[in-house]
């Protein structure tokens, strides 16, 4: 849904990828965890310092000044979702 909103707003998604040991990203303003679509200012993108913002904080500032970095391909996320199964509950001991 967030991806569609950004695309409809005219934002281009730039592939950034994610490394195995890369830490989680948090919004630099409200400190909420940001997953997959990182909104970074155009200035931080050109310097490769990546000051990350959540969508709410980026919209308050002016979404036009942000670049969207994509860390996961949507097909990979859909595959993980489609393969997900709940574990059976353990039998209770009496």
C-alpha cells in the first residue's frame, strides 16, 4: 500500500538492497522503525549518509525533497508471505 501511494505521488523507487548484517533503520525524527522503503533527503542521498524518515515525517517536511530507496523486491516479500505457515501449538502437559 505504501509503495502504491509513493508511486502515485510520482516518487521513483531506487534499488538500494540490504546486506545480511545491516541494522534496522529508524526515522530520524519520530524513531519509528522503517522497513523496506527508506525515505531519505536528496542531500543525504547524494552524500550517501542516508538520514532515514518514515512516510509521515517525510510528508510533513515535503515529500518532493525525498528519494525512496527500496531494500527488498516486492516479489521476494510476496514469496515469503506466500510460504508463511503458523507452527502447530505444543501439546499441553498435564
